[in-house]
């Protein structure tokens, strides 16, 4: 049923294109017109400059005009049933399934925040998420709805539009070639059990064994062949002028962005002696392998609905999962999982199931993926295939029901890693040490103290090591005692300390004119934590002007700090100026205490290796710098 709906949607999209551009559809050429409006992606370049977001093509005053004109309650209210709660509005989050409302809209600030899934942002961010738009597309959409003219600049937009047109023209060409009776691509797909419905579902094509198939197609569509070279469809002749096709004698899979535009291709060789077996488009202005997925557009809704994403390594693996009824699945495009992939997934779900090949290489890839996914705050499970099988093999041997059960019952990936470490052997002290060392690299990436402690206990029991030794190894890794192997982790802040810093940040949001009273030098002693990043940004912004723009602040923050900002904005807790001043004084006393304690520890460490004369000097310094009774008094508790 789901596949039927997807096919209906694809057919409806083609009917709409034919109605809008009948001549272009008849000719089979990629439509420049249908991409020009989409090319705001390239027309607006987002750049980071000293923590401030700078917009290239759409003027910043136009963006500000749109932001000021749009009522976020009206916008969100089109998709969410909102009810007023104090100065905020609440409703069920449209980005994940929930029964108790945790989605908060703050009209005074023009922001939204979900305390369930963590999504947050302004009017542009909401429209980008709910309708899968790019930032410039969201700006243009809202501008059009409110009668605001957005200046056009052409240039880069037209050039990038031609790149999409070149890919679309090649895509149409490949699909027509697969429809030619008796072609090798169709025979190959039939031999692999890929039926016509699946071919239509994934828009699979065939690149014939010709040197100039796409070259001639681009010329027929009046698209400069140089654009085909820019997106990797064509290669320049080694001698003389001219180009030739990159993809030849291959089954071709289109790689699409979240809006369904073709950004690249993956081709599977048909003959056994053809190398490489899989060939992918190179990176281009519209295609970045490090954050692109095959099958992403159609997986977005299932991922949101099921609150999980299944990740596989190959095109046919992704097809196999679809045939098995697993819709919330994506495949990487010829590269290992990267931080870009992790960010793409984390924006949409906290839960990922890795389904990699059952051989040693596949399982090592699973472990490497954990190093990327765990720091992104993703809960990772791993479905383990029999040795030597990939998802496509498993489907053919065991059937769709067995594949679904394997994915649904996938254990936590760290459990799988511990079992693998034990299977490699832990009978000798050296083997135990190797197993603990291999796993601590992953355990330090677990953010939850409770979860990490449980895994430390589990690892100690599994390898036959003392639990204290495992905990010590993890602590050493977190401190970075081994400079070659240490994994950088976020500094840990106790809950009580976090409450102090959150109150300080909220005070600065409500009363930015008080920022000059914050002891920022002492603040650095806390560490490079997102809440510290936010406070520094608030202090810096307030030094420039009294009125602080939430969007201006958010533009210069990391994802974690930005999420914290929107959470604070959504708190319906009015704070008057005297209370804010008291919070700043209280926090400054606490920060001074931390600074003094740090200085005392440094002197103690120095004493251990000092000669007697120097030890006497240090003792005097410790007495002089000992925390005063006033500074060690407990902070003001009235606002806790």
C-alpha cells in the first residue's frame, strides 16, 4: 500500500510537470524553468564570519522584513492545533509522534521549540522543516505570501539551474534507455528480481555502452556540455577537444536531495571485468557525498512517522529494504558515514538502525559509524546479518518477514561491539586489555552517565576485568591521558551548575544591558560547554547594542547551543531586573570560587615536584590565595 502511494505521488508529480512545461516533457529534456525557482539554494550562500551569519544574495534587510511580517503563531497554526499557555502557545509536535504537548511557540520572540525531539528555530526554520525547503526557498515562500518583493540577481542562480538541468536531462535519457526492449540493463535487473514497480519507484535507469549518449542528449536539450562536466556526467577527451560519457554499460540510480531534485548518480557495472564495480558522481556544486543519501526524499515521512532511520551501505540494499516493506531507510553514496550524514539524520530522528554487510569489513564499518553517530546524540542499534550476506542476499534467502524482524529486533550497537570484542578472544591479560581499550574509545562518546556506567559494568563482566579498571580506563580516555588515542568529549557540568548557568543565560536574554557585569574571564574555567558558548555569545552581542536579536544570536551558535537558546526563549518565566542582577552576582561569586579552587589545585600539583625552598613559597601563596570566608559562602538560594 505504501509503495502504491509513492507511485501515485511520483505519477502526480510528472502530470504536474507536463501541465506546466508540456514542450519540455515531450522533448525529454530537463526543464530549466522548473529548476530556476529552486535555485535559491545557490543564490543565497550562508557563510560564517566571526560567529555571525552573513547572507549573500538575498539582502539581510529583506530577510528581516519577512521575519518581522510573519506571525509565527499564524504560520505554525496552519499545521499544529495551538492553545495559549501564558505568553506562549502549546501543541503536539509536528516533527515526531507524541501524546502530551511539548511543542512551544513563543510569539514575543518569534521562535518555536519542541522539548520532546529538540527541534527549534524561527519562522524560516519551521517552514524548512515542515515542507523540506532550503533556507532561501523558505524566505521566498513567506515573502510571496506576505507581498514582499525579493530582489533577484540571476548569475549564480542560472548557472546552478543549468547543473540541475544537466542531471535531469541525463536522468531522463537513462530512463528512456532502460525502457528500450531487450536492453542489458533490464535483463540484469530482472535477473536480480527487480520488477517494473520497483524500477518505477526508484526511477532506475540504464547508461548504454556508448561514449556519447549523454553528450548528444545535452546538445539536443541545448545544455552546454561544460555543465555536464561540472556535475561529473562527462569527462574531457585526453587528446583534442570534446567530452565523453562517464557512465557506460551500467544500471544507474539517481541520487536526489530532499526536494527530489537529481544531484548525482550511482552506477552498477553490468560486466564482470568492468571496473569499478560501483561508480558514483564526483562531488560538485550541487552534490556532496559526505551528507547525501540515496532514497532520502521518500524516506523522510516514514522516518518521522516511525521515529527511526535504517541506514545501509548500497543502492541495492536500499532497494531490498523497500521490497521488504521497510520504508524508513537510506543508503550512503559510496562513502563511509560522516558527520554530515549524522547531522542529517539527527535533525529527523534520535534513533538509527545500522544494517551493514555481515562480513568483517561491514562490522568494522558499523563500529566506525558509532564514532560519528554517538557524538551527534543518536541512539544506535545494529542489525547483524549472517556472515557473508548483505541485505539483498538476506531478503532473497530468508524473505521479507525475516528481514523486517531482524531490523525490528536490532540490539544496541554497543552491545554488538562488546560481543564482537569477546568473540575475538579475552583469555589472556593482553587480550582483555585490547578489548577494553577498543571499547573505551566508544564508551567515552556516551553522554549519559547512567548509560555509560551500565556499559562499563557490562564490559567488565564480559571480558573478565575488574569494573574499577574499566572505569579508570574510561576516565583516562575522557581526560585525554593518552594524547594519541584520546577522543575529545564535552566537559561534564553537574546539574546544579547547569541550573546556575541557565539562569545566567536567561537573565542576559531578558536584560541584555546587564551583560557587562558578568565575570567572563572566570566563566572560561567552566569549560567549552554549549551553555558557556551561549553566555559568551549573549555577552558579546549585548556589548554591541542594547536590543538583542534572537536570530542574530542563533546564527553564530553550534547546534547544541542553539537548541538551548530556543529552550530558554520558550520558558514562560518572567524575570525582573533586580532578580537578574541578583543572579549575576550569585553566579559571579560561584565562578570566583571555581577560579580560586583551580588556582589552589595548580599550586598543589606544583608542590609535588618542587624543592623545599619552592615548597615554602607555594605554601605561603596558598595561604594568601585561600578562598575568603565571603567568597566561600553559599550562593543566594532564593532563585534556585
